[in-house]
């Protein structure tokens, strides 16, 4: 029978703590809503690298950008300088391609599904307001097990029982001061506090118990003992559960505890025996729950992270999950469809224009609320009593994430700078220029128009700005397109001719003029790309002693990203068909 300390009962009847957040700053990013209508080109299944369209256009476009704020596109994770070749700095082709493609996806009413990973996120929220975290109401159903690996596949061995153990009692068992375990800052160092002793204890009945240490908490009073199961050992296959477990601990939260345990797991070529399990750490201790005879949750803590009911794609319409090629896929290619792109970008070498690269090294913090922060990433109904979360079947994502455009580069100073969340950079200075050559082959005229529209913001390059590289939340990487020189093989038409063709195609459906609807769908992009800011730009909690208080307050007050976004100027998107 599993034993529970009564202290754990407090999670079921917490009182709501009043916390407030000042709305005197803008969040660095906002969203351009996704269109309900997805445009699917009629020629999508006729694209070929070898057989040209009868109206296909080939050629190249030289595009020159000017950096209005410093730029940083780093070479490698640990390098503080921009990418360079023998000291000659450049913007990688992939960075420019990604920048242009994101604009094109919005303008062409493309699917958000292919560029949005279908992740199923998790939460661990003990506040009374949270209705999704069910583990705090099912304490008696939480069980213990050992995560093992057999022939390369993860599996679960169920432990017959587990119990809580006070630090003082643990210290007695191992002959050390229990506070050495309690005060250790992480799982690794908790086990180090045992010295050379194995964390395995044999009781009076000759049963072996594993001492299980979890993460550090200030008021924590105990850890756990898992009873090692006797032969015959059974390993349960959990392919879907382990897939979600690995996503949560390796990608979503990047758990140091999991890194510690992952290194301990031995890959057996047979089902391990009681003797093997009770003599060495060759597994990872986990907690789990069972629902409908299946393991429904798995984690490294008693109250572990629980998966939301829905994944990202559950919030998308069928059109946005369709297998049909959209226009951005047609132009840039789609590996899933074995389709190569018909547009290639060249690296853009920087012209320093007399400027020197030597810049004062800057320390910046680029942390941001994760997609699990539903007040910002999901649409919220102000009139609803409860916030929309990833467990709401009627939830909707906010759309295409776009960073705000700063009027001026923000010389932000961080009083508290931590290497774990901050980085040092040496940006290229503002006012440098660089030119990229974009080669295209066998594009339909409307596709060429879409490419030109994405480059020029549909002939609005004087008002709208691209963003590239790191530091966009702080105003880095603001680009203005200052020159475009197209060369079309056997064609002398102007760019606006092709953009007008694209506009007509994208805003016509079954013979009906849809320009007003297309304009409504894409205008938020233009408003963001041309926006002006009049408040400090900062993430919630940034620079504060208790950063998570802001996030709690936003949830408790049912606030949304609209409460931290600027009222951007109206933007009149003009038709090019009559020009």
C-alpha cells in the first residue's frame, strides 16, 4: 500500500494569492492572425525542374538591404561574432530565405501547419485557478516505476510500492547528515552527497529500496524510496508515452535531472533481473498514472508535468493541415512532398561603408515566454470566466508570431545578468548594407509576383521593415530594402506588373473579388512591420527579482497578449492592379 504524507494534501485547497502586474510595457512580439481561407495553387501538381511552364519565368533579383539597427547573425552557439569568411562578414542565405519566406507565407494565405510543430505541451500548475492540472486531485493514483532500455527501446518496470522519507531519516539510513541531501541544489549533487555509497538500502526483510532524489525546493522536507520489484520482471512497452516524455524533458523544459538519469540508463539486450536492478543504477526512477488501463502520464517528480489534452495541430482547421501544396511550398519546395525549391538565395556579404566592426561587447537576454504560456499564444475571451488553455477543445492559436519593429535601437542594460539565460554578442553596426542575389527558375508569373511582394511588402518597402538575426526583441536586425534590380530572361516587365498579377490571383476565388478579404487578412502584418513604439519593450518579469510573479498575475487576472501590445497605426494597403 502506498503511503502519503498529509502535507501533500495542501495542494487540493490552496487559497488564491492576489498578485498584480503593471501594464507599462509592450511584449516584444505579437501575432498576425492566420487566415481562415488557405490558398492552394491550381498548378501545384504540375511543377517540374525539367519541364518548363508555358508562361514560366526565370532570372535573378539583386536586392540590397540597409541595417537600421545593429545586426547579429552568429556563427555557432558559443561564438559572439557574426558569420564571416576570413574576416569578411555576411548574412547566410538560409537566414535571408527564412526572413522572406515568413512574410510570403502570410501574404499568400499559406498553411501554418507545415511550419508549426505538432507539439503536445505540458504543465505543472498547482494554483487553484488552474483547472487542467489533474494530478493535484489524484494523489492516491500516482505510482512509481523504473524507466529502462531493452534492445534500444524504452520500457517501464512497475515498482510494487513507494514511500516518502524525511531527510533526517534518510541521513540515518546512509550515515550522513540529511541536510546535505536537502540543501544540494540539484539531483546530481544530491546523489554526490552520499559519497561512494550506492543509493540502495536493504531493509529487515531483505527487500531493496532505491533512494529517489528529485529537484531542489526551499521548503521540501522529504524524498522517496522505491521498492525494487522481484523476479519475474515485466517490462511494459510505452511508445506513445515515452515519445511525449522525451519531448517534455529534452525539448520543452530541457531538464538537468533527466540528463543525469539518461546517462545512468543501461541498454540491456534482455529483460533485467532483480539482481541487476538491486545492485546498480541502470535505470531512471519515474512516477506515473494509469487511465483506462494505459499509462497516461510519466514524469520525474511526484507531482510531475502533465500533458495538455490537445496538441498544436488540434487547434488548426483541416485546411491548415491539408496535404495540398500551398504557394510558399510550391516556390520554396517541400521535403515532405519530395519537391525541390525553384528559388535560391546567395549569401549577402556586408559592405561596411567605412564603418568598423569593432563594437563594444554587449550582454543581452533573449528569453521569452514559451508556447505553453497560453495567455499570449492562444486567443482569449475577455468575457469568459476562465482562460483558454491547451486543454480547451475550442481553443485557437493567435497566429503567425512576429516581433515588433523598434523606432530606435534599445541600449538595454541588465542589472542582473546570468550566463544561463544571457549571451554576449559583437553586432555589426547600423547603416551597413548588403546585397543578396535571388535566382529563380521556371516560376509562374503570379509566383514571381508573390516573391516580389514578400521582398517589398507589396511595394511598401519605404514604410515596412524586415527583421533578421538575433536580438529582435531588443531592436536588433531592423532592415530596410533600399534597392531592387530584377533581371527576367526574355522579359522586360516591371516588378509591379507581377505583383499585380499575384494580387489578382490571391484575391479572386471562384470568380468573386476577394480583395477586401485578403486585405483584411494581411493588413496586421503590415501594421506590425511598420509599427511605432512609445513604451518600453520587455518580457513579463524581465529584470525583476521575482520574474514569475508577472506570469502568475497575467494568468490570475485573465489577461492576454493584447494587454501588452501597442495600438499600431492603421495601414492602408493599396491595390496594385490599377497602377
